[in-house]
């Protein structure tokens, strides 16, 4: 996914086209990882600077020349970034990088991981991770909320130190997404991500951080995904966790698995298409160079169906338009391919527990 270079307006999403997605997948297969934008790395050093750390020397110790990373397109390799983070944590004695009022002593994330791995499913693991964070932090809260068929994992940083904390919150969300995907051995496909911040200077890297649609200037920062993931069992054992942690943070600096799944590709295709009702399973299969029968079988192997994916994208689009736009309910129903408003009303109430009008009133008030 490639975010546009122009700055989105509040609430506007950035969406890739299917062709861009396929180009990105082919590029990943044939080219070396380009690394992470230096702007994102520098943004993560705000806590260290506030603590009086000589960040230029820290960069040099990690093999990064500060003077050469001033360019807008400068990138830092993931191995260098991993070394930089380890040096930073050692110098501060804080795995939060200086952002939290109460430092996370070295090994805090590992203890959280060991506390969650014994949970029976993802729901219990995420809830336990939130309780663990509340025990070791005064100004950080991670909360799981279920709303109909959607789950929201909310990240709230009280920011007692009054630091530029956007990158810190984003990094936590990325770490939680990738670690818990690893625990269930399946990529948690995001519906969207909400961020209580404006688009950053490094927004072109959001495709790697959050492979979904992005909403900025929101009331809360959260990851939104289907509740069906919450019942999935954790499949890792203590030995695998120890090996995983021995490779941290490198193993958390890239996607757990590249989302080349048919589910992910179809979601991107539907999200970038203005009229979902005009796309049939046959159309999608043709664009993916496969047969409808094979596509159905592949989706079943991934635990999904064409209707599940279509409804998921419909739900996401409907919620956004009801919250952020003044579009009439009847027009939303037509855009999403429902034969009549009453059918849309029934479907939306099944998704959220509320009728479209009541849902709009709830979030407007």
C-alpha cells in the first residue's frame, strides 16, 4: 500500500489500488528491504532527547551517520534500527524509550509475553496484556472493546512528560499487532486504524506499519479488526516464545507475514472500488487470474468467504460514512449494493446492534 504524498484532510483515508498492491507484492519478492524512513526513527528519539541523551552519539554507535540522514528520502536498515533501540533501552534502562512516567525496565515486554502465552485464545491474551500494562504503567492503557462484529484495540498514552508521542503510540500498536499475530500464527487483517494525531512526515511508511485504511485526527488511537480473530487459539509454546524474544526487536520491525493472502488482496480491491455492488466474485477471480471455484476454495482455506469479506468492507464503509459524512442512509445503502434501505438497516443492526440512524446519533452526540 502506498500513501499519497499529499497530506490527507481530517478523517480522510488513504487507500491503495489493487494494481499498487500487486506491484508492491512483486517488488517485495524481487528487491531488498529498503529499510525505514529516517524521519520515523528520529521521531522515536524524542524521549531520549528529553532525558538528555546525546542522540547523535547514539546514532553513531548504531552505525548511523546523523549528517547523512537529513535527506527526506533517507532510510535506515532494520538491523541498524534494532541495534539503535537496544542501545537506547540500555542507556535509559527503559524499554519505552523514555516516554513513560514509570520506565519499563529491561525485560518488561518479555514478561508480558510470558504472561499471555498461556491464554486459550486471542481475546484472553489481549485482555491480559492490557491488565499487565496497567500494572507496570501509570500513563499507558491498552483496552480491548467489542462492538458488534468489530473489535477495537485502543491505545491511550496520558503523556505525563508532554513529549511528541505520536511515534511511540504508533510503535506500540505495531508491536501488539505483530506479536499477537505471531501468537495465533495468522496475520490479523485490520479493517482500519484510527489515530488521534495528524498525518506524520513519514506517512509513506504507513503501508508497512498498518496494511489497511488510515483515519487521522480521530478521538482515539486504535486498531480495528473482526471479532472472529478473538476466538482463535494461541498456538505457540514457551520454547518458541523464548526463541522469538531472542530475536527481538528485529522480528517486530517487519510484518509477521506479508499479507499476500487472497483475503487481504480482495479487501484491498473492494476498498479501492467506489461501487462494491458492481464487483462480483467472478470479476474478482478474473482480476486475480484464477477461477471462481479455486478462489472460493482458497478463501475457505484462509477461514473466510466472499460474502464475509464483502460484508466486512461494507460494514467498515457504512460506519465511516455514518460517523464522518452527512450522506443519507438510503444513499449509503445504494452505494453498498443493498437492494433497498430496509435490507441495509437489517444488516447494519446485525453488525453493530444499532440501526443506522441510531448509530449516527450515538457518535454525533
